[in-house]
C-alpha cells in the first residue's frame, strides 16, 4: 500500500471518517478491515515503508496460515 494512502485508511479505521472523492464533507462510516499479506510488516515498519500506528491498529489478531504445499491433506 503506498505510504500516501496509509493515513486515509488509518483515519477510517480509527475515527470512522472518510471524505468521498469530489466532496468537501466528511462522512462517518463503520468499517471492519480484514487484510492479508505475505510481507513481513514489522520489517516494513522498521524500513519506514509502513506506518507504525497503522500496523498496531491493524495487527490486533494474527492468524498464521502455512502455505498449501505444507498442508497437502487440504488438497
């Protein structure tokens, strides 16, 4: 996710505020975010590529799913 978009997502998650494209008014929304990545986000935070406050807001529940090649019974 580009670093310029991260504050917008954080604002929507934390305060429930979004500003629709072309609007000058803020709208209140109720959001739930489910995300998945194959990147090490803690490393990205250390590198400065991912916001630390967004990481701690999004990383409330961590589920580690091994790759399918490690779960051949699921095939």
